[in-house]
C-alpha cells in the first residue's frame, strides 16, 4: 500500500517563532545591561562578557557568582496526557527536566551549581490534590538535586486560576552557583582555532521542541501511543528525562581539564554551537547517533537535515570546547560519568559558520541572533 505524502510541519507552525521571540530577548539584554552599574554601589561588578551567555556572572571579589532562571515549557502537557492514557505519573522525570533546564545552562560558564529554587504555579489548588503526582514531583526534584550535588533552597507554589489553565502546572527553576577559583570561568576567552568540539549525548528530546512534538501527536492516528520502535511508544519516548551534565563538568575540573567554552544545545538546535560572538568556524566530522524519537519527529514532520539539526538536539545535548590535547580525556571522563561522548569536530579560523560535513549542512553566523 502506498503511504500518503507527509505534510511538512515546521516549528513555526507549531507556534514557536524565534524571529518574534529573539528580538525581545535582545531588547531585554540591552535594557538589562544598563542596570549592571548598580552593582558598583554594593562593591561588586558584573562580568560583561556573560551578557548574552546562558548564565549571568557577578564578580564578588574572591570568586564569581553565577545565576540563571529557566522554565520547563510544555513537556508537562505530554506527561498529563500520558497519565490520562496509561494511569502512570511521569512527574519525577518532569522535575528532573525542569532542574536540568537551569543547571545545564549554569554550568556553561564554569560554575558549580549550589542552590536550586522551585517555582510551581498551578491552575488551581486542586492540582495538588493528586497526592501521587505531587509526591512524584517532590521526589524527582530532590533526586535531581542529589544527582547534581545542589541544595534545594525553597520555592513558590502559587495557585493561579485564570492565568494558568485549570488542571495544569507551570514549572520553573532558578539556580545559583560559584565559579571558584576564578580561572575556571569559561566565557570563551580561551576559545580558539584548533580547539576540539566534544559533544555529549542527549537522552532524547530533552525539554526543547515539545511544541512541535505535541503538534505532531495530533495528526498521528494513535497519538502518543504510536509505536516508534519495537516496544517504545511516542509519548513514553518524549518523556525520557533530560540528561544532567553537571557531574561531567565537575569531573573535568577535578581532572585538570580546562573547558574553553560550553554550549547547552536547547532551542535553536545545533545552531547553539555558534553562540560565542567570536568570528570562528566550527566543523563537525562525527555526528552522534540520533535517538529514535528525534528521528521519528524529523521524518514525520518532513524535516530535512538542516531544519532538523537547526531545531532539535538530534542526539547531542551539550557541547564542550576544549584544547585538542584534552579531547580524548574529556570523552573518557564523560563516559565515566555515564554520559556518552564523541570528539565531533574542531574550531577553525575564518568566517563564523557551522559546517556539519557528514550531512552536507552549513549554518552561517547570522542563523543565530541571541545578542
């Protein structure tokens, strides 16, 4: 039987338009930059190079303080629907996803995460009446904190009827950490041609691209219960918890490996490798295996390689830029921490661009505008 043609589904059609969102981010950064002078009145100063990076860094004298706040996004909607379909709560994994959104950003600047705060905003007090779901959220949050060695300082649990939809919850986390000693700071000042690009494996979609994934589920005959691999359903695959990379970056520092720069591969997919403003090229010669759920999404949405890798993590959730002599050791340390890793490419002189040689894909520097 001939399969019907696939109707392409872009991230924009799923409701996410970065050309509308990113200008606001840039405007906010410029307004925020003018407030950095207030730190001087307290005897401190901002690290200006952290503006536009994944975490903000303040110089407090003997060390740096880094901070970040991030929200989960819409992955909880998948968990809610899967609980309706199967009776199983996935909120322990959802908790890990939420913490990972903050912690994985914080560590890009070389910080050791210290404290996580929770923001759990429900559409009404009745959300908390499902004791098993609520306790799964608590247990998962603590387990993720334990895995990263951070203290859970506290949080806020408002009931926001009329703002958050009834029966839903909006999850977010903030994280504060230290860059100590100061030479551990990794804002790209050492990033240079010849550096190796080491990619760390993702566990799946993580918590970015869920708007696209959920839109796709609407047109699958069996929705989230569609089998995408033997014994693996679409919804279950989407709910694989986001990998926490803090143990890897901590282990690298303990082994004496200096990270020159790091990128959390979230929204914008592999274009995040272009995040640093230096005019450098990034050439990829080895592409990690693509998790079945991401291959399924790309195929069913009709994405070519350029759109897929420019939207989703496609198997690489974090990038480390290290000296070439440290590349293989970096891979070994990551694997000791239980995270697959590959020496995937190198930094080169020349125009700012990312070339993924095995796929014949190239992104110019203008394809990522975050500052």
